[in-house]
């Protein structure tokens, strides 16, 4: 099984960590030659859930409902707090 597994040439450095209320861990990779890296998400047991692209906003907070709070900068360089809903069934 180890022979069939692929590995990166270099291990990415952790750029940021966020712990959600449900216990999941969000880890932004950091690369010396990029503005920001992809975001890996792990569940409460530490199992890998998936990877979000590097242009996905990194959460600075999570609401009790599990939504993400991020900071976005507009075309006039003004920062705004934005809440991203994670569950479409909730209204």
C-alpha cells in the first residue's frame, strides 16, 4: 500500500488554523511562492474531509449554526465581515 501512495516533493507549512464549533479543524497551507495555499479540513476524529481551493476565504470565526465568518476586501480596499452559510436547508 505504501508503494502505491504518492507524496508531495515538499511538506507544506501551516499558515493558519481554525477550530470550528463542531470540532473540525481547518488548516490553511502556506507556500513561500504563493499568496495563500489550499485549505484542508479534518473532522473531529482527525480524518481528512477534503480540500478547498486557495481562493476560498479562510474563516476567522464560526457561528453556532456552523456558518463561516470571513473578512473580504472590496475594490476600494475596505475590509468587511462576511457570513457564508454552510447549510442551504436553513432559512
